[in-house]
């Protein structure tokens, strides 16, 4: 499970604007790359869990850029 989430987040940091923004903000705050990636993994997992709970789609989800 962790490997799948890791790879999904790694791809999302390159191609998804919202996740890319989270990742870049953490890097600008001085976090190491691996720490920033794991933080994005956790945030992505929380967002996906909320989406499943509310049966929402990704583009419909109210995703904020705050942590």
C-alpha cells in the first residue's frame, strides 16, 4: 500500500497542480525532498479518504492549499 501511495504521490507532484503546489511550498519552507513527499502522501491520503466518504470526484472536491 505504501509503495502504491508513494508512486502515485511522486507522479502527482509532477503533473497535478494542487499536489505540485503543496510539494513546492514545503520545499520552499526548507523541508528535505523526502519529508515533503511523505507529507504530500499523507495529505493526499486524507483528501482521498474524505472524497470516498462524501462520494465526491477529484475535480469536485474542495481542496485547499493550506496544510
